[in-house]
């Protein structure tokens, strides 16, 4: 029997390829003040509630490793996640960051969608990631044209999958900018634009 304040049932939420954790119904948890994190190691995702009991997009397993790698590389994380509203949809790109170049007195802004690629089918994860990337790229062009979008992928996935002919051709055709990262060392090993 659920205790006082426990959800009576859970609703599974999903948005075009983004995984959300089970979220409480309106009669359940109510107005939470802190995010609650749960980990689903099978899919490499950290599942979260927003501060108000609403579902948030799941964090990939290596989200924090990429965040630290960007910081080591001189980037300042400005958004975690980066919220966009465009075309009637609300979207959350994993990270927004910027780096100021003192010599030029201007800054470079990026958005980074982090992918762990730990599910059984790398091809399926790639298809989902490519669709998300294209959706986010279109939205950024309209809302924040000065921000460049990157897809962050682990270096072993880059080496074993992204160098295959079809993924390589799709990355080239759709101008997918890549950040290749080492999740253990928490460093960026390659920027591909």
C-alpha cells in the first residue's frame, strides 16, 4: 500500500526518441523541490524528475563525463540542459556551453547532445541520435543561429561504428558535427566539423 504522498500509479512519458522516466500522476508526488535521479544501467541513462514532479529527458550515462571534458577543454557550461522552444515543441539539448576568445573579444557558443551508445543496437541508437540532431539543428538555426550543435559520442563507438561507410556518409551528408570523448579519462579526443 502506498504511503502518504506516494504516487498511486506511474505514467510512462516519451517524446520523439527521448526517454523519460516514469512520472507520478497529478495526485501523486506533487510539487517537488529537488530533482530525483534514478539510473537505468541497461540503457545507460540517468532518469530524472524535474523540480515539480514532471518528467525530464533522461541523462545519458556519460553526460557528466562530457560536461567535465568540455570544462577541461576551456568551455563554460551555460545550460544543463539547454531549453529550446520551436515549431510547437519544447526541446532539451543536453548541454549549452561557450568559450570566450580574449584575443578576438568574442565568444563561441555550442550545444552538445550526449550519447552513450551502450544499448544492444548501435545502429538503432544512431538512427535516433541522427533524428534528434536534425531536429535540434533546425531549431537552433531558427532560435539561436550563433550556436553550433555537436553530437558527443564515445571514442570506442566512433572507432567501431562511425568509421563504417553508411554512418560516415550520413554524418557527412547531414553535416553532423562530432565530439569524440573518452568517458573514463573525461577528455575530448577529437572535434570533427
